[in-house]
């Protein structure tokens, strides 16, 4: 049995064509279903539905053989025990620093101000500002990041930006691009060895589908 860890939403929807290229079709839609384990048309392949941030952990410890996770999640996880053979080029966005429209970010950085930064991506933010030599106090939040600068909780946020419409709607602006984000295929290292004859053909098909 091959177990693939996925999260609901955009990543799942954009993964479906890749799964279909490998001849894998879920037997039901995870969005309306409460099931966390989904069977597929292949008796030797099943899908498990987990939080996006938990995908690397399920793969790392062997509860899933493969998974699909954003680079943002993998950077926070550290990628320990994972083989990352393929950038799937799906769920693309950017990790950015954003502030209130009236906040002079460049001036604050030049003057060596100590900034308060709200983010879910603490490790990414810490590494980014450390590389710039900017002193920050990091505030961990799990959602509604745009609210933090508006109510004075933080000077800036570090978050994923896709269209930028949410920033504009909340009178924020992106001031720094940290990295490009897309979803990656991750594989448990032991599974790749023990189930190589089944997993490797999947990797080959995914790779071919991505490059087409």
C-alpha cells in the first residue's frame, strides 16, 4: 500500500491532474466528505487528508510514503528525513514582508529600528531578518495576519501573497520579497528504498507531467 498525504483546498485541486496522469483517481471529493482516509481506483494507493503544515511530519515518520507540501511549510519544518525530488510548480505565490501603507519600512530599517513582526512563518522570518541584520521581535500568529499592523500589534507581517488583493483591501503594501513559493513532492526516504518498484514509476510520471 502506498499512502499519499495531501491537504484540502488549492493544493488538492491542483494535484488532481498529476494524480490522474499517474492513473490515480480518488473515489470521492474530500471537500464535502468528513473522511480522512480516501481510497482510490487503485487498490494499492490511498490518500490521507491532513493539515498542510502536518504533511511533512506524516511523511517524515512514515505514516505516509509521499506527500505534497508548499515550500513555505517545508522551510518551517526543516525537511528532516525527507527526499524532495520534484518542484511541482503548483499553488504558486510569494513569501513577502508587508506593512501599513503609511509605514516607512525602508527608513525604519536604515535607522536600525527594532521591528515587531507578526507571522506564522517564524523560522523563515527569523532567517530573513537575521541575514539583513535587522533586529526584530517575532510574534507568532495562526491567521488573519493582516490585522496585526492595523491594530498596533506589529509593525510588519511576513506572509504568503498571491494576488495582493487582501493586502490592498486592508491598506497594506508589500515591501520585500523573501522567496518564491510553490508546492513540492516529498518522499519518505525509507519508503523510497523499500517500495522503490512502485514509487519510482510515480515519480517519473509526475516529473513528466510537470515538464509538459
